[in-house]
C-alpha cells in the first residue's frame, strides 16, 4: 500500500479516484464478456437458421417405400412428391437457363454433350466404387465415408426406403452453386458442360429410384440396368456398379455372370421387411422375393422361372424313361 492505495488493485484505485472512474473501469471489464456473449448468440442463431433451412429443403421422413409404386405415372408422381428431387430439378433448370442466357450456340456444344454422355457411365462407376462404397479406413476413406459412404450404407441396409434413396437437397444446392459459378465465369462451352453434369445427375437419380420400384422393365436397355443394379444389391455390392448404363461394368470387368460371384455377407442379409401382410403384394421382404432378387429376377418372374424349371425337369425325366435324370450322369 502506498499513500493508502493498493498497487495490485486497479479497481480500488479507480473507486478512490472518483465514482466515474469506477463506472468506466467496470464497463471496460465487462465489454469483452458482452462481445463474447453476443458472438456466441450470433453463432447459435446462425446454427438454428441453418437447421431450419435444412428442414425446409430436406424435411425428415418417413417418406414411404419405393415398392409402393408399380406404374410409370405413379413413379413420376412419387418422384416429384418427395422433397429431394424437386431441388435437383430446380438446380438443373437453373443451369439450363444460365446456359441459354449465354447464347453463342455452336457445333462444339453438341460435341460437349456427346462427350458427357460417353464419359458419364465411367464417372458414375468411379463415384459408386470409390466414394459411395469407400471403406472408413485411412484419411481419404474416413472423409469419403463421412461425406457419402455412410448414407449409401443406409440405402444398402434398406434399398426400398425412400428416406435414403435420393441425393440430399443441401448437397445438390452446394454442387449446383459450384456448377453455376463455373458456367458463369467460363466459356459458353463450359456452361454447356455444367448443364450436362446436372442432367446426368438427374438421370441417375430418376433411374435409381425407378429400379427400386415395382415397375417392370420393358426395354432391353432398362432391363439390363435393372438386373445389374438388383444384383449389386442382392448378390454382391462390389460388382455391377453402373446404374444408368452397364457399359462401364462391361469395360472394367465388374459385370460377371451371376453364378460366378458368391453372395456377399451384406447382400445375404434381407432388406427391411414391408409392413405385415404386405410382402406378397409389394414383393418387398419375403424370403422368396429375396431369393428371386439374388437371381436377378422380378417377384413376378420368379414363379414363372420355377415353372420353367419344373417343366425342364419333367422333360428330362421323360427322355430317360421315367428315371431320375441325375442317375448315371458324370463319371462313375
């Protein structure tokens, strides 16, 4: 203490000097706390608004099951009624409008579109193989698994569940912002390419959804894509990685004969069952349907295939005079 003042106590010094000094000192001491509190409040408010935005863009389910749909018009209505696909449709529409506003259409735009169609199966294959099915090991694996692998794993656990079927709205908006920016600052050909990327993603989302419905394949191309993706889910997830086209699988050697690949542990687990009493109607959840899916057959095709097998067996028995056709086959 010197002349009645504590050297280590500024508060007591200010109070002894004057009441105004004490007020100023208290205000200075409280200012950082108020700033920190206001910053924390701002971050909390921003987080709350972000969560509200996500609930509007991607409201929580349940959103039903794809196996509740059996017709093409019904599939289109269900696709548009789900909250996620309209976000993708709006993003692709914005990319198309942005390209139209650039003008300057040339033959090179058609070349860009043809190139996008040619490379799309291979890009889709690579994303499916190395991102969606990334193993959560290592730095890259953990990042890829957290970004997309975990959500895709939920889809494999229950393939018909619409809660995990489509691309998330926030991911679509983020990627759309990048594509729009690239198309705006690049040449008109770049803008054409960005629109083609959006259209390819839309084709993937629609085809993937349609495959998981009860709509039966009619064209040869769609039947091939349908069969391959069913085998990917219900035979072995390391093969048949293409969705919109089997081209990349054929070129890269991931489209073997069905019986040449063992049923993987993940595919051997039946998907989540449909509501009680609904399995036979929707073809979703019965043991017979699971077996048919592993053979690459639709639930409707499975009984017909069994009938054909029985007829072949009976014909073989008849040709051998009524004896067991297996008797005497092969080396003694």
